[in-house]
C-alpha cells in the first residue's frame, strides 16, 4: 500500500514495515509461499522470469517507488535478472533496491538521484 509521496508501507500477519525517504520509495514484505500465478504476472510486468518471493518483493517495491496506481503495464518494472541480498540497481539504473532474504523476505526501493551506491 502506498500512503503518500516518499512513504511506503507493507504488512503481513505479525509484521509491518514502513519506508520513508527524501526521494520516492517503495517497500514490500511477503510470507515465503508458492505463488505461480503471481510470479507469471510479475514476469510480464518485469520482462524477466520471476520465480522467487525475493524477486516479487523487489518488483512490488520498485512499482510502489514508481508511484503508479493500478496494475503495472507489461515491461514497466525494471527488475534485475537476478536478485541478491543487499543493494543492487534496477535494470535501467533508475533505482536502488535493498533485499533481505532472512526470516520473511523483504525489499525496499529508492529512486536513484545519482549513480552512487546508497550504502
């Protein structure tokens, strides 16, 4: 759920996460579970094969940071081909994504104001 400019919220049972930034941001947390249909939809949105909960959280965080409402358009989310723990850039280098796979997977995305690593 996107609350307002520069704020983002995501919840699962027993856990809530909030992101606040000086640039547009998005955050997502998910319970790890099979989601074949959702992963197929996300693959279309991202133009890369989405086959993990971690990639799903990255896609949703990037979508929220982009500020669009409604379902993403095909190819509109610049998801990297592979995810990794920690910081990485979106495939179009317009955003930085932080992903953690411990306990419940989550990702946060910040729109990039420059190409420097945010860490």
